């Protein structure tokens, strides 16, 4: 074990404050997986590591790690632990029963162990909390939330720029051979020049931030991910590497019409999966040529007539503005609705599309358009769909 860490942990064993916290914890009935050396390490980071004791914990559960980190901060006499967790029994995108919420249990255990005054709970998602973090450096952060590669990567990217040089990064479960993605992530972190790997204390990997710009650290992460072909959800630069495939506009069959040219582009490159192209009975016959061309060029769905009964999961839809409210739900998230309106700047028509729940509504050359529920698409899905749209 790295000499500095072992020295701190030996000191903690003799520290009356650690002994007191350890005794309280033993009777607090906190569900946990902490091993004895991990308790010593967490207390030591809170109590003895350089800085003012400003520490962020990502992933709280019932509060075991928070109790020892905050116990160390209390022993230091300054600082706070900022504990970040949605407390929903899992990540927000995983539906869990309200009975699995851990927030009240977390608060009760902190209070029982006498450290609640040293903990600020941030009930939310890690990257979102990081986005509104004030201009205050942190002295350490503990990654123990989403154990997927991308989840842990997002935590590192979100909080590493806020870590002062000499501060520490701790990553839990570094000894669990079943967590293949997390171990792969830790292997990547060990190769970053901005961080120095110190040791793994039972299940916690410990790193120290080297001097240098936070931007340099982020660039290192970006380069490491690029070498592995990994997309980071906030980075859309890969979209600029795409060019239009040869099949784009190959089957253009409509008369000169700039509006339909724009509509073809929006539908061809829609950020959604493959599906049929729908048109209502009120759509102009000449405009339907657009959908037939899309169907021939993309080869991912037929041009079909629709009404309120379906079919659903459309990639694109051509209808009148008045039909938008009834027919827009037939689109898949990210699908495009195209509407013919002879008055190009018709506020009324745009209002109908907005009222139908469409977003990104625009107009031009006699057409109006909007996208159905783009917020349902993850960043990864957007990149994937975009790459698919450009691919031959």
C-alpha cells in the first residue's frame, strides 16, 4: 500500500474520533459492504488529506461510506461532505418502487452516528449536480454510483475539473471481478497522466490529481475514449465527420420545390430508428412523392396511409396542421411531422404543431415541421441514429 495512505490509516486506528464513529456505526444497523481497511481509508481522507475537507460522494445508499467520510471531516473540524444520490433505489431511468427509496434511512443513520451536521445531501443525478456546482474546488470525490463504464466515466468527467491538484479520486468496488465494465474504466483511469495511481485499499482504488490544467485532464479522457471508439454523451463532434451518402436524393421525383427538399433532408436524417413513412388522406398527392422517395432511398419502411388508429412508430408523417394533434403520437420519438401550409409564416399553423406536442417547430417554402418527443432520445441514441442515417 502507498506509504502516505498507510500512515493515515495507522493514525486513524489510534484516533479516538474514529473509534467513536466505528462503535456507533456497529450499532446503527446500516446495510453496507465496507471492509475494515475501507472504513479507515474513508475516515482518513476526511480527516487528514490536504485541503479544507470539501468532499463529494457519488452514490450514498444507506450512508455507510458517508458516515466514515463525514466522521473524518468532523474530526478535522472544517469542511463538508456533499452526498449525491437520487435515493430511488437505483438510477432514475430504472423504475423502482417508492418503498425502495433510501433518503429517510440515509438521514436517520447519519443522525444516529452524529455526523448529520457535516453532510449536505444533494438528491439528484451526479452530472446534473456537478453542472450547478459553485466555483469552489473540492479536495476529494468518491465514485460509487453507476458502475457501468459510461456511468463511471460521466462521474469522472463531471467532477475531475473541480478537484484541486493534490486532491484524491476514490473508486469503489475495484476488487469485484464481476464488474467488468468498472474494472475496464479503472484501467483507463490508471493510464491518465493527470492522475497518479496510489493504491487499492481492499475494494477502493485511490488516485491523486497531478498539477496541471483541468482542460488538459479532460482532453486526456477524450483522447483515451477516442482510441476505444467510446462516445461521451455531451460530445457531438463525431457528427461533423459524416458526409451525405450517395443514395441521398437519389429518387427525387417531385418538381422544383425547396420546401420538399428541406422536408426530405429532415426525414432522411431524422434522429430516430427505421420505420414506415405515413401520410393522411388530406396530404397532397404531389407531396406524397417525398415519402415514396424516402422509402426507396433509405429502404427502411414503406409509405403508408394513416389515420388516428395507426399504424404507429412512424419515422415521418405528412398531414394537415389540423390533423397534427391526432396523428403526431403515431410518430416514434425523434420522428418528423411535415405539414403543408401555403402561408409560410403562419403563426396559427405553428401554434397547432406546438399544441400537438411537437418540438423544434420550423417553417419554410410553404411547409411547417416539428419533431415528436426528441427529449426521449438519449445522447447515445442520437449519435447512433445519426451515424445510421449517413451510412450507405
